[in-house]
C-alpha cells in the first residue's frame, strides 16, 4: 500500500481523535468477556485456555493492531486518509472475527472452524504488516523508524503462532503437545506481543512520564531488534524441535535483547519517577515480563524432559498473561484513551483523572495478590488472592466508561464556554488531582494489607493446607533433630501392570525412607500415596519421582490413588522392623490422614440422591431418538468419528453430580449407526488425567493394538468393519474395567439387519448403573465390588424420561433399541400397558410381526453387554411407563414414560 498521490476524497485527512466504535470498543468488549468468564469459569469448558485467549488473542491483539498503526502514522508523519481508515476497519474486523471463530472452534472441538479462524487472524496480521512496510518505505527518514520495524517483525510472528495453535488444537500426543504449546506461546508472547511492546515503550515511556527521551534511545532500539528476533526464532524453534537447551538459549538471548533497551527506560524513570496508574502499571508489567522469562529460563535449564517442562510452563503461563499482558494493556489504555479522544487539555485531563483513581491501591493489591498466588500457598489462599487480583484489575472497566463520560462532559463545557477549544494537544496532559506522595503510600499500604489479611484468613480457615501446626515447641525441635540425624534407606521401585515392585519394604524403625519411583508401565498413569499424606504426584509412562516418606516409626501402607488401581492390587506395605508391637502409626502417618479419603479409594459415604426430586427448570433429557439411515446405495459407507475422552462433573440425578469419565462429554457416548458392510474409523484422543481405551464389540479383530490403553494426551485410530447386525456395546477396556464402565465410558453401535422395516419412531435406551462416590467425586469402586448400585438408569440419568417423556402419536409403530451396558446388572425391558409384537435379541428375531402368529412378548431380557430391539404400537392416548422389570432397579431410576397423544 503506497501513499495516495492525487487529491480528492481518497486523500482527505481523517481526524485522528474522537470516538470511533470499531477502534475503541472491541478491546473493552473483550475485557468484559474476560470478567464474565472469570465469574462463571466453573461452568465452562477449558476456562483457563479461554481466559488467556480472550485476553491475548482478543483484547490485546486488537489493541496492538490499533496502537501500532496509530504510532506508526505519528512517527512517520503519515496522514490518515478515508481509504486507509476503511482498510483499517477491514483489518480490525478480520482480526476480531477470526478470534471469535478460533474461540468458538476450540470450545466446540471443531477443528475446521479453528483453522478458519486462525486463517482470518493470520490474514489480518499479514495485511497489517504489509501496510506498515509500505508506510515505512513511502515515508521520509525518521530517527524512530526502528519502532515501525519492530511492528513489522511482530506482525510476521502472529501467523506463525496462529498456525502452531491450530496444529495443537487438532489433538497431539505428549511430548509433542508440550513442545508445540511452548513454541506457540513464545512466538506469540515474545514475538507478536513482546516486540510490539519493546518497540513502543522506547518512545511511549518517556512521554508518559513527561520527560525527555534518552539520547541513546534510537541507536539502542535499532541494535536490539535483530537480537530479539533471532532470540524468538531460537527459543520457539528449539521448543518445536524438542531441544530444551536451545530453547533456553533463545530465552536468554531475548533477555539480553531487552537489556539492550533498558538504559533509555531507566534514564526516563530516573528523570521523573512514575506516579500515575498508566506509568506504574507499565512498570509492573515490565517487571513481570522479565521475572517470568527468568522463571521460564530456569525451567528450561532444569527440566529433565518435555513433560516436566510442560508442567512448569502450565504454572508460568497465567503469570505472563495476568502480570505482563494484562498490566501492559491496562497501562497503555489508561494513557492513550484520553489522548486519542482529544478535544483539548481540559477533556483529556478529566478523562485521565478518572482513570488514575486509586492507582496505588489497585496496583499494589493486584501485584501483591498475584505474587502470593505464585508462591507455594494453599489452594484456599490462592483462591482468595485471585479474587483480590481480579477485583483490582476489573475495576478498570467501570473507570474506563466513567472516564469517557467525564471526557464528554468536559468537552461540552469547553464548547459552551466563551473561549474556543484547543482542538489539538501540544503535549501529554497530566491528570488533575494526582494524589500527594503520602496519600499514594497510604493507598499502596492499604492494598498490601488487604492481601496480608486474606492470606491470614486463608491460613486461619485451613491451617493444615497452609502447613501450619501448633505442636509443642520442645518436642518439635527434638523430633527435627532426630529426623535430621536418622540413617537413610533408599529403595528403587517400579509401577507397572497394576503392581508396585517391590510391594513390601522392610525398614529399621528410626530410619528415613526414600523411594525412587519409576512408572515403567507402557500406557497407564500411576502414582504413590502414603498413609502420612506424602505422595509422588501422578506419573505418566516413563516418568519418575523421588518420595521422601520420612522417618519410619511404625508400619505404614501405600497405594496408587488412580480410581480402581488400589483394588486391582497396587498397594505397598512398609514394615517398621524393631518397632514396639504396641507402637501407633508414625506421627507423620496420623497427620493429615483425613485429607486423603479420596486417594485411599475409601470415600466418605455418599449422600443418597433424592429420586423423588425434580430437575431444574428447563431440564432436557438425553436425546433418545435414533434418526433413520440414509437410503441404501448398495455401497459400504465409511463412518469417520473423533472420540475425545474427557473427565467432567455432570448431574446424574436431580441435584446430584458425579465426576464422570466420558466419550465426547456425555454418558453414554455417541450412538454409531450403520449397515452390515460399513466400516468405522474412530480416532480416540485421551484428554483425561489417566489411561483410557476403547473396545468395540461390533468389530472382530485382535485387541492388542486397537484396544490398548493410551496415556493422557495420546490418541489412536480404531478401524473395524461391521459384519454382523445387532446393537453392540463399546466401552473403555482399561483396568479396572468395571470402574471405567460404571463411571460413564460406554455407548452403543447399531448395525441394522438387512430388510429392516421402516417404523414411525425409533428410540435408543442404554441401561447402566452408578455406584456413587461422594458428590462431585468419581465412582466408588468398593460399591462395585459389593454389587449394589445406587442408581440404575436409562441413557445416563435417573428417571429422566419421566420428567421429559418420549412423545408419540396413537397408532404409530415404535421401535426401541435396548442395550444393557452394565457393568453388572441385567435388564428386563418392559412397557407398562404395551405388548411387543417383534423382539430381536443378540442378532436374531425371537418374534417377528411379519410372521403369521398370534404370539407376543412382554419383556426383552438382556444380560450385561447384550442388546436388541422391540417393536409395538400403542393404540390409546395416555402415559405408558417403561421400566426394567428387575423392579428394585426400576425403582432406582431405570424408568420413564412414553406419552401418547391423538394425532391432530
């Protein structure tokens, strides 16, 4: 894009100031979305991903597109034309539309939609970079042209970051997922965001402080750019290629590049220390920027593999977003919004004054709370501090809208006054009413005290989680001395095939035991939890951990806390040799034992769900309708589906929730439907926290590979051809199988018999059982062993078709497919008031209405993992209950209603 040469409307100068909705509103709207998501994040999928991307891809990327063009035009003394403003509007629409599509695609797990959104984002960034490049080439030389080169380089990085993000969203196994996630973050945060910030602050920082720029600012800026660009390429390339030290060298080089620009930054701050919210927020952001990069450098240098680095970066990423990105955005907006709105010194000052309210208090509270969250505090303290941070940062939004109102009022007063308004600022305007130093110190102290107070409250409410104990001081000191002088025994242990090897350790009483645990299982996640509360954390295949058990004074038990693994035999016995026979469990064993009920597999007794309760308003039952197949073309059909394993909290009875393991977010999983001869290609992606698998009864093939357990983050493709008709079960085949099925991992495959007659309505009922843990927890494996389920349900929810009945008309012919998924209870499907004239069970007709006979059937009996269908007609209007005629199971939730109405 070149400068227009001829006169006319294309070259008419567009005022750079004043309100422009497409430029000024989207950032605020994205920030409002951030606030809304933060408030309801427990109800949303992937809330952490969503918060980070609403902030970075939404609010910050829009702001970068706006302000980099604004500064480029100012630094290059380029006039903004009507045509250029129109093209900028198109770029902004592309960027914001693409961001919305990306977010929607990821949340809906629609990879093509995510790809389309990423292409829109990349197009907006590429177009923006071309505009900057042509503007630079078409302008007269400027000492601050290097800033524009920073913007051009930043624009080149965003399409790369968008591409990496799209690749990640397709579902990748570890450690490729961790490597590309870090590369994606480095390209976007250090390239797209970081280069823009570095190129802008060299001129904006002294302007915000109302002081002169350092004489060496332009040369430093120019020399630092290639260092920073090469460093980003090195860091992201090293991460993508799987070289930890190469990625570390890139981060170190980036820090060196930032160091080259530090001198002008420090020079300006010394000349006039920051005191406004805008300047202090930018200063805080820079501190978090450098601090988190040092943290990342330490993680890269000390991580033994990419799984460990992935866990490190999961901790670092929120602080890069909340400490660096959020504060740089709010600081820049607080300074630039009043200036760009313009209207003269008085309106600008009025808007800036509002945005500066409570600056020291807001910033001290936000940064102290964020720092507390980064420290090893209890989860309760972290939650309380997060609330303080969120409140301090969210206060910007009402202040932003108040500042715009104050600007309008002041501008109107200027217009109404006798003197003409000054339409153009001649320099930065400082807010009126800036707090004196003493008041600012008081505000800062108040913010810090608020953080100290919530930490104290958190510790008071949960002293055990905070590591607080109130023991006898003398005995504690004596115990510490004894433990420090105790001999140490180190034992190597493997976790594999549902066993610890060794599973019995003898230790002389008074000896400190250290266990070096390695998970050598090819696919399963395992951990080790001791009765004293010490544990290894969950270990993926190939990972290891060192567990310092402490000084052994009495016998102690250990186990794997993954649901069902303890019951499968993953237990450890530690024997204290030489301990007195009457010795109680070691002091460490007694401390905090109440905190580990869930890990032991012996959960607290679950409150029984109220089977008479009504669901919330707006309840909608699991869709039981089986849609008809398309017309038979005579050619086999290939059905390609993607199943994602997810572990989520869901309601199983009115008001009662469980932590379920699911295929595609529902129990039962999706119904697959086809004909004999069709083939099915199912890609299974494990997005859970433990090993899972899938077994399709509808196919016949060796189970070794397609039914193998895959670790979290991995995926496999299961292909089979349907050679026999029937309703077939699929389920997770990972041990203990009973727990995985009972916790939601099952579904149906319906392969229709040849010449199956058409019916008016077709339904699917999958019967299964719930063995409830405490509310919000997963299945209770002890109850499975006892064989007494809390709920028996159709399609995953107790009594749901009593609340939302099946709707049919009198005389319609109905077909009801039934699968008994178990894991343990049989089914005897019966419609009260109805008679079956067709019964098909396990691949054969027991009764067929097409045959000349007068017989009928009252129930379809199915053992676990068996299925079939029944057909009937209901001649009269009314409500026809259906149940399993194992009546105690029907009374536990396996019942519903067919509501029959006369046709209109």
